[in-house]
């Protein structure tokens, strides 16, 4: 294993060994190795790169190092900056996973159940990607998760730029069992008073987080941004949950003879779960 000390050294090592795989916490990598899905020819360890293990302020944003662990993001000082991302980090799994797993690894693996992903989608985060020769380029995280842009050979996710909204934000998830576990569905919701907007992303139910844009616009138009934001009537909060669920899990198209096709029970249950998470998230954000 190669152990570079800087981000540019890591990029150079990957360029010199195209078959090498970068590894930070290794939680997803080792799962793939243990299952026989991956046999890396060489590894480039990122654990010694101090520049990507912290964060800094940058023009109203937080510039987060890709090497930040879930455990570090779950601490109170980080939670004061980006509450939803801290909540997702605390829900990422048992202590051994939170202590090893990193923000960059969560993004690079792009597993649908990655808890940080819907939060980053709702925050409209941007990746700072490091390339050969000291090159840097910006990629919206949603573009990478949707496959609209890919990491090029020799590139690494160096940082994640997240806006500091100074407003309520919530992350909730439902698992198939009690305690920390993989999400069956998750919802991230943030309020953006400066833009008078609500941004919501639903995770785990599709290969990438889903943004119910029409539901966001509808509920944002009902909020009293200049007065008591919490004055939204309960019926509107409930309707928002249903709106989000219907946008992310639509009805089945009619059969060939024109008859309606009911959703299978498991899908209907998932839809109800998404609706419940969305309305709880909005209720907590507005309270």
C-alpha cells in the first residue's frame, strides 16, 4: 500500500498506478473484497492526508475535507454548523463504522443507502475534485450521483463545499430493524430563508437521492418567511408528506385494458414510510 502525505501526492500515485484503488476508512472497500466483488491490484491509502480531515469556512460555506469521519461529523461543534449532516453521520451505523467511514467514501461508493447523500443533495453541495498536475474542478454532488459526471482516471474527491444556511435542517431515516442499520428510506429537509426555499431529498428508495421539486415549491409558497414560519397548518404539513411520497413513488400506469393497477403492498408501505418521514421532517424544521 502506498501512503501519500498530501492530496497531490495521492493523485500522482493513482496516475502512476492506474489499477490502484484509493482507500480511506475502507468500510465499503472491505465489504466488496470480502464478498469477492473486488480484488484491487494495489491500494493508495488516504489516511495520512491531514488537509482532507478537517474543515474551514469559505465565503458563507463550509469546505469539508473528504477524509472527515462520520464520528467527527457527529460531534456537537460540527452539528452546530450543518445539523442534518451531523444527524446522518450519527445514524451511519455502529461505532466501528462511524469511526472509520468517511464523507468522501460515502460519496465515492454512491450506495443508495448512504446516509450523507440525501443531505448533500438537499444542501446542493459541490465537490472539489483533485486531478493530476494540481488541477481542481467543481462537480455538483447531484451530477456525480446521477452519473451525469464521473471521476476521471487519477482524480480524487478532495473537498465538499456546503452552504451554511443558519436555518433549521433535519435528517430522518427508517430502518428495517431497531437501532442503527441500513436505511429503508431517508429524508433530508433544509430551510433556506435567504432564498425563501425548502429543499428536500429522499434517499435509499432509488439509485440516487430524489428531489420532489414541485412539492418543495408548493410548501415554500405557504410558509410565512417574514413572520412565524411554524404557523403552517397541520393539514399542509400532512399534504406535503403525501406530495413528496407521490412524487418519488408514483402510481403504476394503467393496464392494457385501462384498469387501474394498485401498488404492491411492499411498495405501498414504502410510500407511506416516505410520507411519514417527509411530514415529520417538515414539522421538526418548522417547530
